[in-house]
C-alpha cells in the first residue's frame, strides 16, 4: 500500500547538511578531520550537518575546495540565502545581482544594502520577535550576503535617498545606530554609491506612501519594486516604471545634495555621542 502522505520538500539548509555529511563520509573523514581542512571547529561542522548552524559563504567555498566540487556548495548556500526572504521579495535579489544601477527611496529604515549586521539584526528581530535564533541568523546572513554586489568587480551604481527620520530613529541601541551612521558616512564617499538625505524641512515632495526601488539593466528594460506592510509588488510595465522613476527624481530634487547629505549624516552621528 502506497503512502499517500505528501513528501515534505527539504529545505536548502537540509540539502546542504545532507551533501556535507555524504561527501565527508565518502571521503573517509571524521568531523574533526574535515574541520581541520576547512580551518574551522568540529562543532561548526557538526552544527551544519545537523542543521543547527547556518553555513557562511566562506564555509561553502571551503567545502567546494576541500571536496573539489567547484560551485556546488556555493550554489546550495545561495539557495539558503534566498530562503531567508519571503516569496514576494525573492525576485528583488535577482534584480540586485544583475542591475547596473539601483535607484532607491526609503523613509522607514536604512535600506538592506546599506545596513550593518547589528542594525539588520535589530530591525529583523523587532519585526519578528518570535523568530528563533537560528532563523534570525539565516535572515541576517542573507541580508549581509546581498551586500556582496557592492564589493564585487564592476559593482552596480547605488543611488539611495533616505528620509532624515530613518536616520534619527534609534534602532537597537545608540551604539548600533552610531555604527550604522559611520557606515553610511563611509560609503557615501565611495565612487559607486550616492547617498542623499531628505531633511525634515523638505516640503511638497512625493514618496510618503512607501519605499521605491528601480533597477536598470545592461540589456533589458528597467523594473521597479514597491513595498508596504506585509508584501511587495514588482512593476514591469514601462509606463509605470517611468512614473516611479519620475517620483524618485522629484524626491532627489527635494533632498539635500550628496555633500550636504554627508554633512547631515555626520551631524546626526555626532549627536549620538552627546
């Protein structure tokens, strides 16, 4: 008699764990021996094999090297990172990876591509207070992995406009916020990132109904993404994308120029030391 119970689809983390254990045994290595080859602790190897710990990208790359399986564990790690995001946001990860320019407006919090790890952890845990530590780690790691596009060869140009309120709202703690502002100040001085701040005193500007991201590609039409509480929407219609880009440009026109924005960031940062 056949079992009519539907099979449970294994998570990417479980697949990674299964492959790691299978290849370790096939190679005739103990967890201690594999840990020695991966330059990590045997408790980490054990934790990954039992899905109690989430592997980092560096761990995955070292596994590929140890087992001579180029790209295998790195690809599984990418799937783990994608699982950290809700289904409506998954296409955005692909857009960020392929974009040559990313335009964004955010009025609630510092955007994910610019967050520090501690800031990301505070934002995620505040929004999902019942999230377990392992699931929280996966979400934080996934957000940090997204930022690798900014340090790769030929990174996209990122043009981000942030509302002053998002910069003055203390997330996590004053120390967490100070570190976050330090990062924004540093990246604002890099050639591939433009940061503008929309100050409290700005008036008659659009954008109060939510964040906007527009992605430009080398050989494809631009797409956009907008978000509200509990969901997001991909916008592919060229007239609608153009309308959102016009909104972004009007917000930029109302915002402080980049140099003055950096000065305001520095001022807000200094106030945290008072």
